[in-house]
């Protein structure tokens, strides 16, 4: 019942939402197949993933595997990313489910109204970083300029659009769960200080969708993001 209510609330909020004019808003969900409170958060992520002006990504962590079910998408890299956010925010503990909006706003639990409120708060905010992606055959030309100098990382993210999983152990044993936008790789492809324009040729192989995320170094705010045309 709680999952259904969360989904209905989210649907009402996201339907026809006027989203960011200056680029998509990035929403990360830290989650685990072994977390019994996570499925309602995935229903919210499903709705977010359908919005063209939101980049919604599910990062499965591995620290709940000890409960008796190894998350088939979990990785230590995702756990470390969540821990880096916690350190940057001065927090000593991490939780699942946890949404992080634009690398800045931390939301624990499946709170659709709060997630949407934080997304709206980032609409149209000028970050000082301009990102342009142009396709040329198999290559994508990425052009970046910044109004100020600051340490940043340029990241290439790949994800699976959808997969169903039958969970056989742990807190969700016996359930078939549906997942969207499952992160499979998160790579830093360039360090940048913003002192001058940056141009990158990025080749995208395989069929999995890809996005580019520019972020302040050290789990800082997300400053620009774009999808790659396939």
C-alpha cells in the first residue's frame, strides 16, 4: 500500500511538470535489492526516468549484501560514491533508499513530494558551466566552458534502462522487483579546472544509454549534464 501511495503521489506531481530550461536535473537513487524499504523509491525513480528533463539514475550499493542476498547490480564503487556524498555533507552514516538531487540535496526514504520539491528548486539555475554535445558519426564532440575556475570532473555514465529481478534471499526474498536506469559504469574521463574551454571526443560503444555529468570535485554539486544521442 505504501508503494502504491508513493507512486500515485509522484504521478500527480510529475505529470506535466515544467522542468529545467538550462539542462536536465540529475537525480541519483542509492539503493539495494536487499533493502525492504527500497521498492517504493524505485516506483518514484520509474516516474522520474520517463521525464525528458530529468536524468534519473539508480546506483546499487553492496553493503546490504550481508543480509543474505547479493545485489546483482551492486558495486563497491557505488557505495563509495554515496559515502563521498556523506563526507562532503558532514554526515557519518549512509542510508538506503536515498535520493540525491544535483549532487546537493539529500533525501532519505521514498518521499515523492520532497524529491519533486528539490527538483523544482534547481530549475533554471545558472551554474556558470555551459555544456554542448554534438554527434559526428560514432563520436560525440563535447564542448565545455566555465565562468569561473574551480576543480571539476567530467564523468561518463552508462546504464541499463530496465530489468526485472527475482530476489531469492534477504529482506525481499520471494519478490520480483522492477528496476530502471541501473548504473553499470561511472567513469571520470577528464579533470578540468574551468580556466579555459575543454573539448573532448567521446566514443560511445554498445547499446546502453549514456550521459555526461560535470560535477564539482570531491562529491560537489552537479554543474551540467547531457544525454548522448544514440
